[in-house]
C-alpha cells in the first residue's frame, strides 16, 4: 500500500500532468513541505517523498523548483530513441517508422532560456537551496527528459535540428549539494543535459544521455563523485563530460560515443581517475586537461578516433586540427598508463594537409608520467576515401568493424612542448615518433622490429 509520502502525478488534485507536469510536481513539493514542516520529531520529521511518473507523455510548461532534501522523482522507463536519426530522414519516411518519438515516462520540455539569456531559466528541473545543511539526497531515476527540437542559431546550418541549440536544460543544480543520484535516465535533444554546480558525493550511473549540445557538466567546484556505466555522446559544439575545479572524481566503465567536441574535458581537476572507459570520437581533442590539472590517473581506456561515416553530419566538426592531439594535457604529475589508442582516418581528412597527426600532446606543466600506451595508427590502403552512408546505424557499425585493407599512418605519438618539463615517457612510441627535449625529460622508446 502506498504511504502518504508516495505521490503519483496522475493521481493528484492540482493541475493536469499531461498538459503541465511542472505545475503538478511543484504542487506536490509544496504539500510535502507543508506536511513535513518540523525538522526534529522523535529523531525524524522530514523523510522526504517519492514522486512517481507512470509511462506516458507529459508536457512541461512550468519549471520544477526543488528545494527539499530526500526527494526521489522516478518513472517507468528512460524511453530513449535517436531524434537525430529521425530529423535527418525525409519526413516522407516518418510514416514507415515503428516509433517516431521517445517513450517511457517522457517529459516534453516546452520552456527555453533563449528569450531571457539566463541558462537556468530553460531548465526543466531547477534545484537550489542555501543555508545549512546543504540540500541532500535528491534522486532522478528512470524517466525521459526530451528537449523536442533544436532551433536555428544563425550559423547557417541547413537543418536547424543539427544545431544542438535550443536554450533548454534537463536538470540544473545551482547550489552546493550532497549525495545526489541520477540513475537510469534518458536525456535527449537538450542544449545542456545535466548541469550541476558544487557537487559532493554525486553519483551519475547507468544513464543514456545523448544527442545533447552538452551531456554532463560539473561546474564551479566539487569532490568525491562518480560517473559510471553511462552511455553518452554530445554534439560537435559541446562536452560529453566536463568537470571544473574538481577533486576525487571517478570516471569509469562509460561508453562515450561521437559527436562531442571532447569525450572528457577537465579544467583544473586534481587527483581524479579516468579508467576502463571506451571513448569514440570523429575529431581531435578527445581528452583535454586544461589549466592546472594535477595528479590524475588515465589508465586502461580504449580511445578510437575515426572519420564521420554518416552523410548528414559530414559538414560538422569541433574546429580543432590534427596537431592539437587526441589527448591534450596541461598540468603536473598526471599518469597516462596502459591505454589503447586507435587513430584510423583518411589521409585526405588530415588538417593541416601533409602534417603528421599528434596523438598525445603535453602542452605545459611538469612531472607527467606516460607509459606503455599502445598506439595503432592506420589509414586506408586505397587513396579513395570510403563513401559516407545515409544510414547512421549501419554506417557506424561498418566503420567500427572494418579493420582490413588498412596500412600504417605516420603520426607523432608524443609531442612534449618546451613549456612542459621533467616528464617521463616510456614505451609509447619509437624514437622517430616522439618529439621532446630529451635533456629536460626522461625517455625510453618503444623498440622497433629487429632492434
């Protein structure tokens, strides 16, 4: 039997959840606050509540404002389906689709920040509470947040659905918080999927966050959090995973797919781990350490950079050339150990033309340790570039599984700029593939055949 702290949005006395679920959830939160007004009643008093969203389509025209702890909002299915594939099909083919829109417990975000210029105004769920203690233990689980459409951003993109711009955010956490959880969510077609400031003990686990301008942004500062077992992939303008001024962040067992500007971007992040992930990108700059990123571990990941195989997206890129590096590292005492790095690209796609692509690029800092990374760089044996496909799924599978008829591609395995000193580079490239000042850094080459 459901208790008094369990709410079903379809069985509430205020508003119509199908027309504006935001109004309904705000009314429920107001009821929780009214009933749970005393902070200490027999060593309890504010247990929070569960708000349940059954399977269905729910328009959101009023922003949900959360300012109570111990609130769980849960649904019955993340409902993800690729909106990008749909919007890049001729509408004449839509009638033949088994499904047209995302499903499950689906929230259709109808609000946007484009008119106000304030990013938070376009958030479906806005979380903020000041004072002590920090707001704690808010959970989002197993429902879909759908931004519906991207819009014309003035860039001249022929199909506005490919701009990754609409002024919408799925979840925006503005104040310091503790032990928040995002689990089993489906988040699609939002300019910002999840933006969280000042996170502590955050868990982002087993979500599908894709086809967003940016997927997950941890901003301000934070500590002791994890991003695990997710499927993610942002648009060419933004971040799949971004973290700023963070310590103790664990990123593990994620599958990060194209087309993000980067797979992981750290800005002044320290003592964090990126391990056991699979990263796939169509552009340089897959992993970026910006500013003073220090004492981070990057190990046992699989990096793959290849060419965009899908015809509708061929014109887009992240603006970086191949001298930037697949991994671009700034900072001190970072360890990059035992990663597999595959670069398999057309010779005609290398920019600047005639240059050797850079795989690992140390731009500044000191004391970094790069060891036992296996770099496989190949290009097509034929001078003819493989034709792009109109089918997104088959094109990407073909590109991923085709390893025959490849020949070695000349690359710079490690480039250490003069501003980066006292680094150690071991077994990550032959002598001819590593460019560094060997009087300012330690180096041991990967042995060649017969050496």
